[in-house]
């Protein structure tokens, strides 16, 4: 968001071609994150948290199959390959054509944030503003520094990649209870188990997807409307 605001300001002042934007951040770790940063104008990215995580994983191994430098280089190559795959899907062959192109559609981002940081990006349903984003950032900061004991410093696992229980965990469509009900229904031809699976899936869709917020108009008279 900060990089996008700087990029848009430089564009408005007609200074963008005279400088580069380098971002050092801890939250860029996936290919999509790097694509977003690049697509909104960033020239160079240093994902220090990702590098430190790779270093930690290498040092934790009993058998050192890779050096830290080789592991980080492997991570960088994987990110590069992933970004090239995204470019190819969009019909883009060079990084220069993708950088600053903003070929995204925002979901759940308010107009004031779009106008300031992502000018021209589509955001059809609106969403959170600067106050909401700042509140989330403050909560993350407080959670990270609530325990100052260095012997007990651990990164929390909110369940972004693997399902985790708890009220603060990320909600996934593939909930273990729903999957168990589906398997029970398929293996035993059990209608009750399938109904449990269907009910849980519909409820999870309301929490995870935009389409889950829609309600069907059951009393719609097609002949009268047409």
C-alpha cells in the first residue's frame, strides 16, 4: 500500500521514470505477493522475513543438504519462475511490461485507499479504509511484541496454508469435518452425511467467498419479469 502510494504520487508529479522504488518488507513470501508489489510499481523487493525463515529451516536440519546461500537462491529462482508463469497467463513476456501495469481487481478495498494508493484499479464493491487497515496492523504489531522473552519468541501460525482450530484461525472451505462428512456420504451412500456436508459447505462459503454473500430470489416469476 505504501509502495503504491509513492508510485502514484511520482506518476502524478511526472517523476516516476527518474527514480526506482525498492521495498524491504517482512510480509512478502508468496509469488502472488511479489506480483502485486511489482504490478503496482515496485522495482526491487527484499523479503527479509522469507529469507530469515529459509535460513532458520536450513539451520534446523540435522543433515545439511543445502547451505543457507543455496537455499535462498533456490527460493529466489522459485519466485522468479512463479512470476514468469503469471506473466505468461496474462500474455506478458517481460517484467518491464508487467511492472506498474496494475492488471488486478481489488476485492474489499475502499475507494479512499484505491484513489490514494492504487489509482485506476477496479474495486467494484468497496471495502476497508485506512482506519481499518491501520487497526489490523496495530493488532499484528501488538501480537508480535506481546512477549519480550527472547527464549519464547515464536511466529504464530494463523492457518493460512493448513487448517488450524481456534477462533483466530483462518477459515478454509476444506474444513476437516466437512471433508469427513463427504467421505462418509460417498463411501456409504449416506444422505444424512451428505446433507451435513452440504450444510457445512454452504456455511463456510458465506465466510470465505463473495458468492456466499448472495441470496437467491426464490419467488422470482420469470414469465412476469420477461
